């Protein structure tokens, strides 16, 4: 197993209202230098469908998320692994989520993209006072949940915002 360190900065700014937290970037995300870059991950298709856009390039995605006041980050700062699957992550070290939330106090709600991120957040950051919502994983490894159901879950999450 090889050790990997977190490859990029959070997508966040002073206007961010919600934070989407994943677990750790896939090998494709490392390769393409952005969140949810695996072509079989439904995250960007969901965002495109909810907001009626066609985001393709990383800079477009980042700009759009900031415009919509949606922050992106992952829970894991480093780990060892030999595949992109969450159940393969070992020797996990976590990102400093409380510091991010302190620096960006407009974030009022956290949506965890997948069970691994949700479980790690709940277990390790008990003092977080924000609403934390489990969102089903957009990963293709989560094949038992069909796309339309994933879309519905994320639509519901974003309904609270002025941006949807």
C-alpha cells in the first residue's frame, strides 16, 4: 500500500453556505486535479441536472460552486491505499474540519457524500454544532442506489438554499 497526501485545496469562500464532504479523492481525481473526476462518479451529473448547467472544466466547476455558495472538501488528509474504494483506506489522518468551519462561519450545513465521510465526521468531530446530513455516495461503487434516487437525495439537500 502506498501513502497518499491530500492533493488540492478546498473549494470554499466567505459566502459558502453548505459544505459537501467526501472521504478521499479517487485516483482519477488525483490525475485530473479536481473533485469527483472519475467519469463514473455521478456528482457532476447531479449538479448539472439540479442546476440546469453543463459544467465540464475544473475552473467552471469551481467558479459555479462558489457562485452557488457550495463548498467542497474531503475528510481525509492522508492515508495508505491501493485502490480508490473507501473500504481500502488505511492509516487515515483527517483534515482539520473545525478550523475550516471557524474560518468560514457562513457554512450552516454539512452534507457527507457517502458513509465513510459521514461516519468519520460523526466519530471524530463530535463538537461540530452544524446540521450534518448523510448523502448517499455518488460513486459508481454505490451501484445499489440508482441515479434517480441519488439525484432526489441531493435535490432535497440543496432545497434549503437560495441557490437551487
